[in-house]
């Protein structure tokens, strides 16, 4: 009602202003008035060229192009004089004059109304009248088609177990209130994007069978100061009407960021007011109001400490990318909706996707189904998953890229260098695939897959990883006697890994067990902030990083020189087949070892290629 009254008042004021503007416009643009005697004198001098007659009013135009207005007491007696002087005479009725005046008044009014309407569409609603139909999403337990339960969630067993008591409290609150227990009112899900935070929140509401309110943190903040706080109050007012219920705020870091002191800009002031309203509402629950606040973020490091204190978000649950068992469960959940081939081994797919989140696994399943449909197959087979995984990890195959034979040879030796070192170095992950087919930004790729998920990396594994990265450049130097730009990304990764070994993980004998870098606590990327140390220590760190990389480079060169025959045969086979898997690589190595024993390996590389071709069939 208040909004309607304000709208009518604004409309009346705009009409009044429009009318006033029209009057002032007419006064500003009206013609200069002259006396009737002056008109007759000008007529006698033949200075009048046009006359417009309108109910006693004469609009004149003289020979100089000037326009005047006057009033005639007797129009009939004036007409013969006008005709005698050859004056052009126009006539108009009083009705048309009124229409013209009305149009002159209406045009500015309509323009003002148009501006008012455009402003009204963006006008913030008043407190208690929030129109949040588009922003606030409601899910009722009666909406079975939208209901999500723990059957739809996999890969997060610890989080599901943690939330069982929340579900029990929502279903049987008196069981706990009799004992004097207070259930945590706020639960914060924190983890990387795509790990299932939003899905888990909806599953809690589905399991408990209570209404579920969902809104994004960015929907609270607008350009008008005070709108966010009003929306917070309206959200909780609506939730209190339907207790017990769950309120879920996605991306809460958009509104719950750390507040700063000093002079505050308008945007920051709006966020501060919204956050204050949220804090007040979370503290204002009575014991009879069973409302659980769930929130999700991938930036817990920037949240305001007032949000995380006991009584608000009591619990913080980390939801991280799933392990191999969790990935298998997620694939099985999505696989229920898809037609898989009988020989489809989802466990192998789970083992070949370390680090994948739930969203990425869903994308993998969907991409494999699309590829199967594009190829005209009736079921999803393992090769469809391989193509889909390559597309997700490395990008789309660049079939139109024209590569010279010299560049293909360089790529083959570069990737073969990585693969040979991965085979002979200790503490390395097995080779899964070697390819020189360009995908995305990469011209070639050597893919290794771990046998199991790793949570702690030994020093020997990290050193072997740096040596493998050096293998591409070393192979080019040994076999082609050249250096190319293809090793740019390898060097970048090697320097980054060596720097972490020295400055973060204390794996340097010269620097000692020291850590100069710390995690910033964010889940978006792995940004590290280096602490301040002396210039002398910085020089020591640089020298130690260089020593580590150069020692790995020398070790990689030593191994590839000893296995040059194998390196050459492997590169030759890559030029022929473009893609090799672990089994084919082992066959090539067996052929190389056989020729080496016969003493002819170095003399006839073509024989080794023929041996490999015949072995692979």
C-alpha cells in the first residue's frame, strides 16, 4: 500500500512539473506582440507578407522574416485591405488551436512520464515489500520432481555423516530441546568450485522434508544503499513463517567479506549494512524457531570474523575433490541415467581422473555421451571416455593446424624424452598415453596417471618430476642438436616446483628446514604469499633453486644418453602412429632391448620400428 501511495504521489508531481515545463516553454517561444496601429502602418508600407487568422488573433510575418502577433477588432473589414496588398492569408479554427496547445503541453509530460517509468523499474522496493520472486528460490517438500536427497550426492561421506544430526534435529527438535541441547544454527560449506556444496545443501532439505530457501550472496547487494539489509530482513521474515526450514546462501563471500575501517565508499557501506543485518538476524532466532542457515563459499579467507564466531556459523565443513572411491560413486550416480556398454569399467575411469571434482566428472560423463551419439554408437564405451577426457584436460583437437615434418619430428622427440624418463626414474606415475596430436594450446602431451591418490609427496618423487620436465629439452639436444621454445611451460613448472621445495617444504640441505611461504587459505587457485626475508636469504634461495634444476637437468641428460636407442625408436613410432599407450611403449622397449642384445640396435633404427609394428599387430 505504501508503495502504491508513493507511486501515485510521484505521478502527480511529475504531471505538475510537466505542465509547468510546458507553460514556461510556451512563454519562452511565444511571438512578439505589436499594436493594431503598428500592424496597419506596416500593411500600408507593404511590409506584411503573410497573415494567419484565428478568432480575432493575427499571426503576422513581414518581408524581413520576422513574426509578430496582434489582435483585430474587425476581421471582415480587414480582409479587403489584405487582398488589395497581395498578402497571403491563412485561416484556422479555434478547435485546432486548442489541439495544438494541448499537444504542446502533452509532449513534455509524456517525456517526463517515460523517464519516471524507467526509473521506477529500477527503484528499490521498501522494507517489507521485497519483490524477490526472481532472486529467492523456494523448494517445498511436496515438490517431488525438485527434491534432492543423499542418494543424489556421492563422494563426500564425511560431510554427509556430519550433517546427519542436523537432519535429525529438523525432524525431531524436541528430542534435543528436552536435553537442553542447542543445534548449530549456521553451517558453512567451504571448498573449491564444483565439489557439490550447493547440491549437498539441497540434499539436507530433501532428507529432512522441510522447506528450502536458496539465494545468492550477490543478490543482496545492489547500487542502492539499504536494499541489501531490507532483503535480508525479508528473507528471514519469510523463513520464520515456515519453520522448521533451511535457508541457503550461496557464495556468501559476496556479502560477508571482511569489513574495513576508515572512510567507506558507497558500495562498501552497502555491503557493511547488509552484513550487519545478516548478523543481527542470525542472533535473533528464538528457541522455538527451527531455522538452519547453510552457506557456501570458496573464499573462506576473506569472510568477516563476526560470521564465524560460535552462535552463527558454528561449523565449517571442508568439501574437497573426492578420492578414487568417491569418484567411482559419483560416476555410478550419473551412470544410472546413461546407457553404458557392458564392458564399461567405471573404476578405471575413476582411477584415470585424479583431482576431478563432482562437476567435472558430470561434465566428463555428459561429454562421453555426446561423443557416442555423434559417432552413432548405441552405448557409451571406454574409448568415448578417453576422447572426452582428452577434450576436457587438453582442449579440442586442432585438426586444421598444418605442421611441417620438421616440427612433427621435434614434437615426437620432445614427448619421447618425457616418456623415457618417466619409465626409468623411481617414484614416478606410470605412463598412460603419449601423443603428438595438437590439442588446445599444447602441440603434444605425455600423460601420467597415478596408481592411487597421493596426499603427501616424497622428495624423490618431486625430483623425478623435475627431471621428467627437463626430458623434452634434453631429448631435442641429444637427438636433434637444437633448442626450441617448446620447453617453455616445462621450465616454468620445474622452477615453480623447485621453489616450493626450497621455500615451502624445507627440502633443501643448504637452506634447511625452513618455510618462507604460506597458504592464503583460499580454494580458488593455490596462491601463496611469501613472507619477508633478508636479501642475503633471497640470493641463497635463488642459488638453491638453480642448483636443484640444473642437477635434475644433468641427471635427465645422463639417462637419455644411456637410453638413446629407445628414445629414437619411440620417437619414430610416434611419427607413425601419433598416439601410443603404455602397452605399446613396453613393446617398443622390448624390441629395443632385443636389438641391443643382438648388437644391431644402433645400426638399424628401421628394424626396431618394424619390430614394434609387428608386435602391436
